[in-house]
């Protein structure tokens, strides 16, 4: 019984020889089967490219007018996308309706947009637009200047009518979210006569209100909007509460009630002076349904990290969600809501994680297709080696038949050269150990014919009677 050192040495020596043998077989296999392997590779690349193209490096999103929350939010999304290696181009628009129109137009490069719930009805939107869910609350603010009015005055219909008739009130430009929300609220309260209402952009309305050109303005925008913040911190500007907020929510289902505690906007100023209720709609992230799934995941992750934080009106983790989802929900968003962002993205850069994910998705069905072919490859190689051996056997047999028919002692050197050529061709064959016996049988047969030629008495010259039927 050998020592432990000797046994270990023999074990590793055996493993080394086995590895070398397998490697030699593998390299020979590649040399012989490379056309088939190349064909399989081309099929894989074709499936990969056409079935699951890579995500684009640049994408456009429609935001909104200058000074609005969507402009600020768009810049935050652009920073997030830039860290992932994707350029998010912000497209400034005149409001929600233009955002939707650009999404509907399949020739427009815009593939995503911020749009408030309630701006349009689903039947007014053609197919091809999906939602990734709601991402924020957009309160509906009514700011006014001048003497502060008791909020009760805004609850009496005739008092309200009188106030609006005597004042210059802005309800936002046509097609904007502000215009849609203000018009809806005015309509349900019975104020359908809009002849005296002004239609100005948010930033223009803020300047006009502060300068005294107008008396009041609706703004449907986020709390962090520069326009909203400018008015909230102006002591000359007042804010109207919706005391009948519960009634509005019953009549307009997509609206939400926002509770504002006393002094929460400005504690030193004690603004507001008492607890108040506001109405709010939600911002929806709409997309062209042709958007690449990886980019959709990127938008959802941006929404989770940016909009999912606790804010003045939203709880931590409240967004993104399918609040007020009146449009078809993206399957990617539904998957995200249940499973969140792909696990690979937490450990790899976006592009590498997406590449691995695409490879896995394509590799599984490819294996189902390629497995039978790959299993047949070793048999294919063995069959090819046997074919080469059998062809040389055929050449050897043909050579011997020629000797039987037309053997000439003077040409013996020429015969030996032909035999050497056959043997050289046999030496060029690379065979595995499994068919080595057949290979050396061929070599032995070649030597046998050579020995016959080198004998003094040639079998190919036998002149006696021969029964050919033996």
C-alpha cells in the first residue's frame, strides 16, 4: 500500500491526464463542429436582438410649464436616469392635454408624460397609452389677494357667485391640469358661466396675483412647486379651504382630501390660522405602451426613490401606486408592484443587470431548442471520424483491387508511395479514445498490404486456378 503522498500524487496525475484528454477532445470538437456551433450562435444572436432588443440610451418625457412641480420632478428623474447611464430629455409643454396629445402621436419622440388624474377620460384617449401608476398628490389650490375673507363666505353659493363675478380669477390655460380641475370644481358647484375667467399659465398667474393684476388663481400643482411655494410664503396672499371636501370627493371620485394642520405652512406666521382641508388629484406617469420594459422598470424605481419618500402630504412608501388608475395598467408596473425592482439591479450597474437579465430570458428557451442539437454533436463528431476511417478503408480496398487487376513488379515503388499516402492521410485523422481500436485496425491493415508488396512472392501475381466463388 503506497504512502499518502504517493497516492495524492497519483490522484492529481490522473486528474491532470483526464483534463488534458478532455481538453484535447474539446478543441478537436471545436475544429470539426465549428460550422454548426456558428449557426447556433447566429440563431441565438438573432433571437436575442429581434425578440428582446436592448433598451434605448435616450428617452423623452413631457413635463409641464415653467415653474411647476413637474419641471422640478422631471429634473430629479433626469438625475436618477443619468446615474444609470440613460439620458432623460425633458420636454416643456403647456400642460396635461399637450402631454397626452404627444403620447398619442406615435411619430412624436415623447414616450412618457406627467398627467393629472381627471384631466381626460379614458375613452378620449386612443389605444397605446398605459399608466405606470400615480406618483404624487397635486393639491388644488385657490389663492387670492386683498382682505382675508371668512371661509364660510365660500360655502354659500350666492356669496361665492358674487365673489367670482366681481373679481378677476384665473383658471389656467386651456388644456392644462389646472384648467381641467378648476373647471370641474366650478361646474359641480354651479358656476358654469366662465365668461369672466382668465386663462393664464401658472408662472404668469403668480406674477399677476402678486402684482395685483388679478384677484385670485387656481393652481393644481404639487406642494413643492416653485409657484405654490412663492404664494404660500407671500403674507399678502391667502388660501381658501374646502370645508365641503367630503362632498367633492363623493361627486368627483378621483379627488382626495388633504388635511392641513394649523400653522403647518408657516409656523411663525401661524399659517393657516386653523386646521383646513384641501382637495387633491394625483400625478400619473403615463407611457407609450411600446416603451422598453427595462426603461419602465427604471421609471418605477425612480418613482419609488423620489416620490416614495415621506412628503408634506404623502406617507413614506405611498407612491408609486395605482390610485385613480383610469387607464390600462402596464404589465411591467403590475409586476413591479408585486415584486419590486429586479434583484440584479441592486448589485450590478443598470446596463450590466439588464444584459444579464436579457441573456437569461433568451438563454432558457434557446436551451430548449439547442439541447437536442448539442446532445447530437458528440455522435455527429464520432460519425464523422468513422466516416474518415471508412473512406480510407475504401481507398485501401480499391488500391488492392487495382493490384489484382494490373500489378506490375516494375511499379512496386509507385505502389508503395500510394500506400504511404493512404497511411499519411490516416495519421492526419484526430480520433478520440473511444474509436482508437478502429483507427489502429486501419493502420494495421495498411501495414498488412505493405508487407504483401514487400514479400518475395506477391499474392497479387498468383497464377494458379482460383475459385472466385469462395
